[in-house]
């Protein structure tokens, strides 16, 4: 069976993400052990909350190098929500440096008349990497569920896998580069589309694991 390490650093409810992965046919192992991360077939970094405490928790648990090593090794890696943002260089939300795996910064939505911040609820994805594995078997503009006040702004626009529009602002909703994928929305709360995305991730992992 495919084992996916779901990194536990006290930032959010991990069980709903695990349920989605298990539904897709993987074993989800909640862990903060570097050796578990190294042994796993793939890694998921979920997270809700604020940027600085998240990065501090990862550093205090000595998880930064294992995360970087997992990505560098070519192992499939999925960041979810805050787990996307902390891959970047830094955030307007805090002062801590991010992991610096993806060049760019995390920005706050600009205020505008009638715009609700946080951006909360269902929105449609505009897919900008139609061949990305995560989007297989999805409708052209899938509906997914968001809760965030900040969004990632990558230096390299080609890493964007999907965008969303909130008010007059169009921002990055997902990134994909080689084995690294990360999404701002919550697939585990995104009904059929979300489960399909998690299934697509698991299928990618299974394709890499020797039978």
C-alpha cells in the first residue's frame, strides 16, 4: 500500500485531509518524524492559521530539512492552504522567513469596496496548467472551497497551475512544478472536485511506487 506522510506541526485539523487520502486508496500517516517522512512514498503538508507560528513550529520540530529533502528527492509533495504559503520566501502576514523552496512572497488581498476579506467559501478555478496531473477528470472550471486572507505571488508565473478571481483581483490558487504541487483551497472540503484532486495525487504517487 502507498504510504503518505501527513506532516503534523500543530497547525490545523489533519484528519479530514487524511480521510480524503484514505478514500483515494492510500495509507495516511500523521507524523512529525523525519525518518517517517523519508520512508514515505509521498508527503502532504496541510495547515491552517498564521504564517509565523507555522514556520516556527516546523523549525522547532526540525522538519524544514526533511521537507526540503523530500521535495529535492523527487517524491510527490502536496501543500494545502498554509502548507502552500510557507513554501515561499516570506509573507506580509509576519516577519519570519519562509522555507524559500518557491521564490516569491505571500501577499494580503487589497481592500476594495464590497470585498470580503478573508476570501471564504466556494470559488471557481481558472486552470492555467491544463496538463497538470492534479486536474485530471475535473470540469473546466471546478468549484473549490477557500478560507484565506493571503495569497501566494510567485516570481515565476509559469509555476501557477490555477488562479481565482476575488473582487477585481486575480491571484494564484495553485502551483505545480515537477513533483511539487500545492493548493490554496481545501480539497478535503471541496466535495467531488476536492476528492478527485486527492485521488489524482494518490494516483501519481502509486504510479511512481514500484509494484
